[in-house]
C-alpha cells in the first residue's frame, strides 16, 4: 500500500527469492518512481496525491499526442491489426472481471503508439510512467471498490487511432485522459 515500508529480508522470504534479484527489482521500482528510499530510514511505497495524478495526466496527454504525431503517417495495416488485437484483449479481460489483467491490458493498448513511434526516448519515458499509472489506477479501485476500465472506454480511442483525422485523434486523447 502507498506509504508502506518495504523490508528486504521479509519480502525475500515471502516471495521465496534471494536478496540479490530482489535488490535489483527494488532498484528498478525506485527508478520507476514506485518506491522511494529515505536514508537511514528505509524504502517505502510511493504515496499518491491529487497533484501527482493531475501532473501525470497532463504530461501523459502531451506525451501521447506527441507519440501519435510521430507515428500518424506511418500507421499501416499491421498497426491497425495490433491496435484491434490489444483492444479485444482489454475487452476480454473486462468481461472476465479480471481487474488486474484489465489494467495491464489497458497499459498495453496505450503502449502501442509509443512502440510504433520509433523514438527510444519517448518509449523510455512512457515505460517510466507505466508503473505509476498502474499504481494510480489500482489504488482508487481498491480504496473505493471500483471496477477496472469501462467496457466501452476505448472504443472511440481505437476508432480515432484507425481514422484519417489527426486533429480528431488529438481531441480524443484530451477527452480520453
């Protein structure tokens, strides 16, 4: 839970792994902003504030718009098929009421444009945001008993991504976020 302390020895025993790989995983989670280390105190799960959520969504809106601008003229049949495949997977996980899988499937759907853009800095930036988004999406769901993404929540997004109007895609991203 946000604010909870991560105790390496206890976690290694709970997960049945040695401390070396666990330390590596903890370092990666620190790099992704999901854990924070406070010197002489310990390592903790990052907390979530309303400001954090607003900041990440405004940044994400700009980032995803930029990603679509980069890939727009290079979208091909393969891009469209993969978008539909990922959208179908998201819908299937929602129908199965698998909240954790639906959050991951939603992240995978949005990842496509970053992967297709061919911009390594853009992709690394998105990868750094993914973990925080997963945490942000999961936290209110657990706290308020909310379900995962709406079943029709990405229909217009995937429709705009398959369309011919970049301005319509930009508007969809703003509305979607």
